C-alpha cells in the first residue's frame, strides 16, 4: 500500500522553530493571502508569520477607561481623562500607569481583533483595547458589573480605576492577514496562535505578569478571555490569590454575566 508522504500543513512564528498543525482549509486561505507578513514553504507546506507582525509598534495599549466611586449605597461611574496619544479610541481612554494610586478592577481579554486597529497606507495602526462590539458591551454593562462585585462584598467605599487589558497585546486572530470571518476554523487558528505566542515568547507572559503585579493589593482581576484561553490565564492568576480577588466571567464575558472565583 502506497504511503502518502505529503506533510500536514503547519504554521510557525519567525525565529521560533516549533510547528503547529493547521487545517487544510486555513492553510489554503493563508496561502492565497497577499499579506507581506507571511513566508511560504510549499514543499514543507509550512507557513511562517514574520516577526514584523508582532513588533512593538503593533502592540495594542491597555487602558484605564472608567473611574468608579463606590459609596455605601451608590456607585458613581466617570469617564477617564483621555490621553492625547489615544485620541483614535472610541472611548475616553487613559494610559494604564505602572504604579497606580488606586485599586484596579481589571477586565482581562485574550487579544485584540479587527476593531482595535486601523489601516493607514497598508500599515496596521494600533488604537486601544476593547473597541467595537466588545467595547460597547462593556460600556452598556459596566454598572451592572460593579453592582455584582458590590453584592459579593468585593468593593470598598473608595475610588477604583477600571482597566481593560489584553493578555497578549497583538492580533492573534491574524484577521489583517486573512481577512476572513471568525468561523470555527479561524477561531481555532486564533487559539493556536495565541497559545504559541504565550508559550514560545516568554517576554509576553512576563510582561503580563509584570503589569498584574503592579496593581495595588485587593484589586479585582476578572478573567474574561474566551473559554479555550481561560485556563492559561487562570494558571498565572492563581499564584496571586493572596493579593487580589480573582474571578472568571461567563455569559457575555465581563459584561454583567455570571462570575465564579478562581481557586
């Protein structure tokens, strides 16, 4: 019986040798992409994502979007003061200072997608975290989120900053490479690229932990990543349960759905 020696299609990050198998459908779609961010090896059936796609100038900034004054019987939510370099954001976003004076309520997302960038002369320009649909859902449900936290006795009578951040600040969905809708095959690709970057590029995980560790004691961290990514973030957060309140959200992400404590 004749064996088929055709290699299975795979993808890798430039300068990182590990290959990750991808579906035939995704392989063909990526092969047809005119993107300048891909290398192709048709003999090995391997696709390499150029490191230029993950350069620092394509990193989406984490932001402070709201301030919440919590009192015994009220919660008053204020917009943050817009930082000039974030003027393209749909929201009044401020930069996320590394040594905050206030406790933080952090909504942690897995990575930016299409709405967090704009194209200018074929260049990918970062905007800010949680634009588009996700940003609007957070805006519509932020008050409900805070009251849920208050009912759990997690909020004190003081002023909090509400941060929206990505665990990986680059577009792991690769939307601006393939420009395809996020059906099951491209969601699977997003997850695979996310896991590759999280596990292979140690500086990404280190920077995430550095930012988290900079928060004041008794801050609230909400893992609002997609279900397939949640366990990776929980693994990092659970080490900090002595310092922070740790939650993961279900049903509409961090936008007013069900919460459980991370243990």
